[in-house]
């Protein structure tokens, strides 16, 4: 269920049941002449909805405006690149609210630039800082880690917020990444086909549309996309259910 659509009692039931919170995170960035500029967030949103159809969880409003570094285009191409420090502070402030809200497990799911890029690092840094800050805020005094009594009382404070790529390792193959090429185009064809127009591709299409003769933006297709979607969703379902509080 979408967090922003919940009534207070529904939120309370969700939290008390130990259901996790899924946070889609991506960016607004040019994805060639043939795809929506919001691809990265859109595909994570679609995956989260499919997950929620099969296991109980809440879906938070998305983080759309992730850092891009203007690596593949600028504002004239539809790409947005926020101030990184401001973005990091915003991420931390929102994640802190989710902890206060009571969620015991939150998964930040990212489809953009990998886990060592600014988007993922902003979430990982915030999660690490909040782990320690929230423990102190709960009343534990400095030096609590190592005091047996405090550690028992605090419980498992680690991993309350996890940051992962949308494509978990066990989903690949068949799932794979690229930028607006064979894989990403296929993902969107399978989930939001109205946001893909392959007839816009021509000889001037960017280099990232042309991985190989057989696998490229032109040959992307629904069959491959659906195989990837199924693998990604199945892998997330197993993870969530195995780790369910």
C-alpha cells in the first residue's frame, strides 16, 4: 500500500505488523530519444508495486531528484542534478522520520549509477549516521556499545535501513543494467510501454543505445523485459520474507 494513501490506523497496523517500507529512489535524467527521462525512478516504482502485490509492505513516496553529475546530458536534455550536500541532508531528514514513524525495516531501492555513486552514498551515509544517532536519542549513553546490558536492551540496531540496487545479485542473469540500452529499454517496455517510442531512434542516437549488434535499444523487447522483471521481483520477495520482522 502507498504510504501517502494510508489512514492513521492503517499506518499503525502496518508498523505493528512488522511490515517493511520500500523507498524507490532514482533521478530525472535523459535516457535517449526513445524513453521517459524519469526511467530510473519509474522502473523502481513499478517493481515496488509488483512486490507489494505479493507480500505485505508499504511504499514510500519516491526520491525523484537524485544526483546525476550531468554525466549523460544537461538541463537542455531534461536532466536534473541537485546540490549534493542539500540532497544528503534532505535524505537524512526524511529517513529519520520513517524511523520515528516506527518502521523496523526500510529498504531503499535504487536504479541509478551503482552503489558507489552519489545517490546511493547519500542514503548509505544517512542510514549509518541515523543508526548511531537514533540509539543515543533512545536514551542510551555514550559507550553503550560494549556494555552487555545496554546491547541487550538496544537489540539489533544494525540494518534497520538497507540500501540496495534494484537488481539484486541473484536476479542477474537474466536481469542486467545499462543506460537506456537493451536492458533498461526492455524493462520499461515490459512495465510502462506507453513511455517508450523506439521509432524515435535513428542514426543520431547516443552511444549508450548501441551495446552490440544484437543487444541495443532497437532490439529491446517485452519478452526480455518481463523475464528481468520476474527475476527482480522474485528475488526481492524472497529477501523480504526471509528478513521479515
